[in-house]
C-alpha cells in the first residue's frame, strides 16, 4: 500500500485484506483505504472511514479516483475533530452531510494519567463495582492465542469461540443488529495476526472469568498511539459480579501498559444504557467532523431517494422480525 496518513485500525493493510475476503473491492490510495460496494450497472459507492484530516488537494484527488472507478460518491468520516474551517472546506469541495456509519461523537480516556488519577475521576459507583468484582474473584486476562493464518478454518481459540457464543446471546437478549459470525471470524483472522516478524498485532481479546466461566469477552484494537473498543459481549448469568466494570478497567490498564496515548470507546449514543456505563469512567466527549458524501455523479440524489425508502422498508421489517447473528 502507498503511504497512508491515518493510524486508525480501519485504515490498515490488515483491514483492507479482511474487507477483500469479505467481498468488497478495496482501493488503496496515498490517503488511505476506500472500501467499495458495487451497485447494479457497475456503479459503486466508496466509503473512506477514519481517514486523515481533509485538505483541498486530498478532496480533489478523491474526486478523480471516484470518476476513474465509476463511483457515485465517496462517504468520508475523517478521524479528526470538528472545526468550522473543515466544515467550510467540505462544503466548498462539493460534499454534503450524509447518512452516518459511526456515531458523530465518541468517548476517549486519557491514558497519560496515572492509575490513581483515573480511579479517582471515576464515578463512585463505578469504582465500587470494580472493587466488588475483584473481591468476588473475577479475573481478566488476554487470550494469547494468535489467529491461524491460512487454511479453511476461521476458528481462532476456545476463548474466541466463547466470544462468538456470548455475542450471539447478547444479540438475542438485547435485540440489536450486529455483524454476522462469519464477519467476526474473518475480522479476527486478519487483525489478530502478528504484523510481519514483529510482535505487533491489531486485535486483542480480553476475557473476564469467574472460576472456569467466561462472563464477558471484549475485542480491542490497538494502533500506533491509541486503543479502541469496537466489540464486546457478555452472558446473562452472573451479571451481578460486575465483570464489565472490571474488564473496562483492565482494558485501560492494558492501554497504559502498551504506552498508548488514549482509549477510544468507539462511539457514544446519548440515552443508551451502555453509554451511561461508559460515562461512569469519566471519559472526554470528542466530536468528529462527521459524515460527508463527496458527490461525483448526477446519480447521487436519485440514489439518496432510493436509499431513503429502502431504509424505511427495512425499519418496518425489523418491527416483525428478531435480529439474528
């Protein structure tokens, strides 16, 4: 790949390889990875997620790339904070606000602070839950098993298989829509591999255990200077043991151990229960530039109209069907 200006896990070679095996077309540019979904007639939609700070030159080059590959538009969600200057640049370059893929705000925890400073900043109930889990014998460890490279099996380890089991249970219990089991296994296969001959790998699996039972399993992504929490699942049994509070604290300690600068909690949805859980750890609210569609074809607005009605129909269907995993 050509030089990529973003350190985000979704802008790595490993992520591009994963998306290719998943079935997407992937364009590697000097600015980063563009994942393409093809439509009938050969047209495509590009998504450029968590890329670098936009510049006039970058947006102009992306338009040329879009025309070259017959893309109706490229959806951008840059990994940069919102500023009025950047909003003006997007508008002047022909981009319009688009349908979001990731939440426009996230939570971040400063890992430069000491453990004592961090614990002191937490909500008293959160500190209590961490200590309670420890007193009850809950322990947290990283699954050390690397993903197998090649072959036909997408299995990784007994711990990862338990993560899949817990994810299925979580989806059924909470009724939300999640990526499929195959998606998770393919992602783990590519992102859990050690990069070249180094010890570095992007994806890590933390598990919270009580005796022999795995109560909670979280996947963490590690980049050059940040830790991310994209996926987590837990069982309905033993929820009173507060394993989620302890695993969050141990994830923070994991990030500090690896000398990372901050811990991104991968999104924020005000009013949701898990958002309130994250708030107990006193994170900073960070607002990104947001979602912008860089229009490169007159078909864009007809496409938006079709998509509007398609999502309305899908939303109606969810009222009469349960999520599956």
